[in-house]
C-alpha cells in the first residue's frame, strides 16, 4: 500500500492529508500488503501523478462508449438516473440517452432525454413540457452552480476525468477486473478548484463554477485505469448545496429529490456519480443542433 499526498496551504490541505492518512490506515488493516505488494510497486510509486495523466490518455485514444449512473439521496428520497452513449474526447463532444427513474407508482412516465455534451453547453431533447419534440433546450454549463457535474443527470465524461487533475491524496488499492479487463484501482480525494486551475479550455470555466456550488471543496473518488493509463471507471461522491439560487432546476435532476430537499429546508443532496468507459475508438454520432432547432421559450415548471 502506498499513499501519496500533494500539499497546499490552508484548511483544505489539512483535510486532504487527514483523509489520505485514514484511507491508508483502513486499507492497510484489510490486507493490502504481503506477497503482492512488491509486484504493485511500479503502479503505486506515484499514484497522484498517475491519475493526473488519465485525462491525457483519453484525449490520445480519441473516443469511447460510455455508461453513466447518478444516485441521488436527500432526506428519505433516493433515486438513480442512468445514461448510455458515446463521447469524443478529442472534439470534445458527447451524446447520451438519459433514463429518468420510474415514479413512485412504478409507472415510467418519462421519455428518455437525449443529451449533447459540448464545451460550455448542454443540449437536451425531450426536456420537458412545452418544448416541441423537434427542438433542443440549450443550457450554458458555465452558468450552473455545479458546472453540470450533477444538473444534467450525468457527469460529462471529460469533466469527470478533468476533476482528477485536482487530486490531492491518492492511494493505490490494487489490481482488479472490470468486464474481464485488468485494471488498477486508485482511491483518493480531489479539490474542484485545483482541478479548475489545471483544466483545459472551457472546462476550466465549468469547474470554476462547480467549485462554488458544492457543499465541500474536496470530492472523494475511486478511479480504475487499464494498462494504457486509460480511465475505465470513475466514481465521484458529491455533496451538493441544494438551494433556490444554485440554478439546478435547469437540468434533469429528479423532481422527487428537489421536492424532498425543499421540504427538509433545502438541505444538501448527496450524489454518487459513476462513469464507465469502454469500446475505445468507437464512432460518436453527435452534431450540434442548428440555431433554428434550439428552443427559445420557457420550460413549463421552471
């Protein structure tokens, strides 16, 4: 077991250091040592640098198929939103079909929402009442309090990877397999503001917005990389400040979570967002809609 921390001034650094130390202690006491430790040394030598470079490996490979899962809990309500599609990390541009959960009666009253993920923008079709079927709704993600890490019901795969650039404390857990593929498991915490400072292009503005909207500056994560350093799975655990000023109503976060949080006095929403990447090099059938195809009116219920 090797844990490494990058230091920075202030209370955040202290929090990250304590988190890393606790993670190391827990993993060490559960048997992350012994005969296999020596074989893992090459992967554990610098786990922080390894996860920092994961986004570069994705850009190099170009594209991948993606599955997403977002579990949200507030008060007594817990829902899961799932998505599936593909993402081109070179353009960057992605397309997902997002499935909202069933209503409490067990009837699926929601049609799938098609999402186009572009630099600084989220386009949605079948977004809500009052929007024509052939029109897209466009949201400026740099204006969202969470930078669309939560609002759209799926974390943009590139933003999820860019978050790893802000990793402060990372432990190499060991090797495992995902769908038959050997992967290396890393666990740690990342600082959103630090990730924003190191992000590229429009993602910097998106993450800067996110740094202001979450209840905690640091985000725990589990990342799984293959032998080429490509991110195969990433899971972040956010604590989202759910209030009337955060702009979260623009997206597809489940109405039951928003309603339950409001009843509880606008408390935080706990979110676990998971992205799976596979089928590297796959074609991404995504083009931005023309201006005349974008809905300019108001969405019912917003």
